[in-house]
């Protein structure tokens, strides 16, 4: 029975790891889209776009840290 749980943990970890690149890219893309929209809609200064991309990237890094923490907890359940 322990073998099934070990396989389940491995598949769960592989699935979580496979989302890391998607999360990193999507944070920057959403920041770019939101920053571009805010600049055009409200005529904001040019620093809003890089600022929003940076905020999106930092948010995605925090999410990656949460995923890594989740994976390490799976490994410790053995």
C-alpha cells in the first residue's frame, strides 16, 4: 500500500512542477497587459508598465515558492 502512496506523491509533485514555467511567464504577461491598459486608459506615466510587470513577476515568484513548499511537504510525508 505504501507503494501506491509513493507513486501518487510522485505524480502530484510532477504535476505541480510542470506548472512552474507557466506561472512564471503568465505573471509577467498579465503585468504587461494590465500596465499597458492602465497607461492607455488613464494616461499614466511610462513607469507604470515596468512597475506592473515587476509586480506580476514578483507575485508569480511567490506562487512558485508556495508550490515548492507544497512539494517539500509531500516529500516529508514518507
